[in-house]
C-alpha cells in the first residue's frame, strides 16, 4: 500500500469552472431551488417516497439491465444487485458517460466511484431501502472526436493518443454503438504498454485491457469491459442507451415530444430566461424538436424549416403529422437529444440521485419544468468528486510553491515562470540600449538633413532597417533567455503538464487506465477512495 497526501482547492480558484457550477457548490438559493441537492436528499424519505409512488417501469428496466450486461462477467455483488432491482423498495444512483477509448477520461472513473459511495451512504441513512449504483452508457451519441480524444502520459508527462482520421465525415456522424475498434487504437495500446514495461509491472491488468481491444468488435464494448474491471466488484451495473432505444424504452417521452411540437422548446426557453436574469450562461440551446433520428448507423438531428414549417431529416421533409406517423412505425429509430435524455433516463429508471459533472449540472439547471411537463420525478443532482493526482516525488515543490500555483494553462504558466525568473538587469540594459540606439539615429538624421534635406528620407529608411536588425537580435536574446530559464525549470513545468495537460484539468483529458497501469489498480483505487469519503465541494489533489 502506497502512502498518500490529500490536499484541496476551491473550484473558483481553478480555470474552467463556470460561475453557475461554483454557485451550485455554494448552495446558492436560485440554483438549489431548481434541483434537489445532497442535503435535501439525505434529510428525509420525501424524494424516495415520491419516486417509488410514481415509478411504473420496473419490469422493463430489469430486462434492459439484463440485456445491457450480457458482454461482461458479473461479480457476486453485481448478481446480488441484479436481484435487488426487481424489489419494489430498490432505487438506483445513476451516473454515465459517452463511451470512449481506454475507459474514457479519468472523470468517468471518478463519476462511477462517486455513485458507488453515495449508494453506500444512502443505504446507511435509509436501511429500509436498497440502493444500486448504475452506469448509463450513452452509446446513442455520435461524437467520434470526444470518444477518441483520450490521452495517456509518456515518461516526460506529455499527453499522447492514437493517430486517427477525424476528417472522415461518415464516421463522425456514426452512432457510437455502431463504431468498431480501429486497429490504430489496438496497435497504439500494444506499443504503449510494451514501451513503458507495463506488461511486466501490471501483467494481469495490461493483458486484460489488450484482450478487450483485440477481442471486442465495438468501441463501446471495450469501454464497458474496462470500466467493469474497476467498478464491477463494487456492484455497479450498466445500462446501454442504444439498447433502451432499440427496445422502445424512450417511446412514451418521445411520443409526447412529437405530439406537442414546440412545447418543450418553449418550456426550456422560459427556463433559460430565468437563468439568464441571474447572469448565468445557458449551457445547451433547445430545438423545436429535441429528438434525433437513426438511419443506417447515422444519428441525424431533426431540424425545423422555418419557412415551410416542415421537419427535415437529412434530405427528406415531413409535416408534424408525418413525423409522428414515422415515429409510430419505427420508434426504435428515434432517440432524445441532451435536454431530453435525462427525462427519458429517469422515466425508465427508479433513479433517486444522479452524479453529474460541472457541464451536466449546467444544463440540468434548465430542466426543472421539463420534468414537470413530462410527469417524471426529478432526482437529486449530486456533483461528482473532482480529483487531480500527482507523483509524490513532486511534493517538495508543491510545499514550496503551493499547489494552486500550478493550476494554470501551460502557456500562462510558462509566461509566469519566465517573468519571475528572467534577468531584470538584462531587460533594463537592452531597453537602455534601445533608447541610445534610437537617439544615435535621431542625431544622424539631424546631421544628414543639415547637409542635404533630401537625405532625410534615406536616413529614415536606414534607421528603420537598422532598427529591424536590432529588434531581431533583441528577440533572439530574449527567446534564448526564455528557453534557458524554462529548461532549468523543467521540473516545475512537468508538474504543470500533469495537472493541466493541453490546457485543461487532468481528469478531463487523461485516460482512466493510465494511473491503473502506473500505480496498480488496487493501490490507486484504495488511495483515491479516501477522497470519495470527503465532501464534494472542493477539488482534491492526491500526491501518490
């Protein structure tokens, strides 16, 4: 067991967190009135009773769960939880994410472990009820770029990923559930594991994840299997959004959406105006119909033509009635957009709490009235834990500089290092030379103009040419000085690269499998599990 040191930082001191999210964390009244939080959830059984009284999809839910977990080997805890789902006093704690390579980014793992911990807390608080953690696999999505832009650190802490073709328009429109594994992903992972000696350091885990990519045809399947390696033994079960769609589980909600064109759009717009009056940014824009159409593996946005008042699906146009008729014939070809997805999810699941990231909390703020319109009980919205890990060898620098010093985009951080460590005398000397240089040429121009006024233009041209040479040499001097300083401070830059790779938080960029390979699965999970017992109102830094 490795030792660890856990530090924390306020969210509003870190670039990239919205004011809305920071205010939500602080329990600001307007936002807390738009969705129940953890405090309200744990106070009494009001939300539990309301959900159980209204819930009617348990048989369908149990069948969807069964189908969604056929590709994985279930642990004893998962089998036990499967049996609990059929009981009328069982509720679920839900989190989820679009599938991505290498188990998704770290926040996917943190979301899952946050959900597991909350389910345990709820069982202790309300022993008469059962609480099962569920991961919603959003494989109806079609964001191929997001699904493949997941990175691993090399030995210099540079983020690296497979080289894939993101210009292929066909694959960019393809539903994630239909995307097969590119051989470049498997080859990259094989090379990475061997180059970093992980096949010797973590033989079992390395072999497992390699086999998932070699033997699984679909990207979403490998994603589920990797995540299950970590969370399966804790009893977390998976539900696939594409399986829900293919089994018409969204039909009730989507039918109401299509039977009342524009209604949900107006509800969202009214909510948006309330949110904007408080000075918050609107996370997601609504559409006249918040539904996608699936055809031949593509997920197509349904758009309204303002002139004809007809709905466009690719190159075909439909009246509102024709669109509803198309839905009635093939409801499994329709899926919700981001604003309707949670409504569909919470209609199907006996969900008492959703674990969300900052962006999800942003657009969930827009949905209070939507839940009411569709007659679905809105769960409590709980923020996931937010974590950055850092090798313990950098502890001395963290203690000397303070860890908040490193939470900056790389370009900003490098500029700060340079300005703090540059030779002020050198800067002042060159500035003085620049003034002298300009003064000498001014004198030369005066002498030249006294000799012959026509030499003034020529003097000006020579002055500018010489000054360009001076500027060029000055830039080279400062550039070399900057390079020398940054090279000397490479250890500080390494810390910054680990914390803020590519200008964003580590948890949004680095793959879930990286720390499991680097530190060992059981060791890393045991260490960060200490964070999941902490309040969710801060960002945590774990030195391992």
